[in-house]
């Protein structure tokens, strides 16, 4: 997808005010019925320039297959397009201090900064169904009080949050269908949710069959 320079340039420039690096464009079919929205790129994605190409990408491919989908049938993007990193000082084997920059969750200011990009993509793609991968995506789209643990596996229909000219979130004019489910990387930290994650994608396959998507 081609982004207007007047949209993307100010965001990339302002990234320097935060602990953000790189930029990853959305990827996949540019006129799909289904749009997947994740959290933010990680270290691997910044190197490849493609969303979900790290460990979580392998898990995403597995879950897509459960629903009978492949990457070329969907459009994949994220709430924040640059990698949020933390700063952690460690001592190496030689006794020298080194700084590590691990992945972290994006902050609200960073989500707000990148909000116009996501709004633009949704407007361009016009998806029949949006799959919210994880809590960050769910909260950005619908409500900060919503959680994946309570909402996963069920279609939510309504107006989503979009940014107005005063940098405030307002309801979109159009209503959307949102299918929340766990972020693919969530099972790395909690394997107990794997059966629920699989069940979500099995349910999604049935929904897609009924809707002929």
C-alpha cells in the first residue's frame, strides 16, 4: 500500500521523540475481505520489513491455516508501525556494561502518534472483517476497558475509534465487524491459552464459511 508522504513523513520524524525504531509497512492483499491488526513490529520485523516474520509470525501462519486462510488472502498491519524498545543495562562476561533494547508494548502516546496510519489503512482496505490480534489492537479499535480474555472468539459489531483533526478519538462513521483473539506471541508466555486460541480460529473458519468470505 502506498501512503501519502504528508501522512507518513511527520510520523516518522516524530518517532525520534520516543524509543521507537524503523518502520514496517502493511503487507498482503490490498483489497481483501479480512484485515489483521497486531500490536507493533519486533526486532525481526524491523530487519525484514514484513509484519509477523519472527517467532510470532510462525504461530500466526499456523492459526491462519486453521481458519483455512493464507497470508495472500488477508491484509496484515499493526497499531504502531515502528518497534517500541526498552532500555536495559547488563554486565557482559568481560565486566563491561552493555545496553540491551528488548521489545516492549507501545505507550499510549506512541499509539496516538501512529493512529492516522491505521485509520488510513482501514479506510483504504474497507475490510468486511477485522481480526484484532491481542489486547493492544482491541483497545485501540474499540475500548480501553475491553480485554481479550473476556472478548476473544466473539464478533463485535459497531463503530470503531478514529482520530479527528484535534487528535481526539471519535466514533467512525461506518460500523465494522471485529473478531478479537489472542496475539500469536501470547502462547510463548502462557501456553495454557493455546486451546482457546485454536478454538477461536476454528470458530472463525465456521463464521467465514457462513458469510462466504
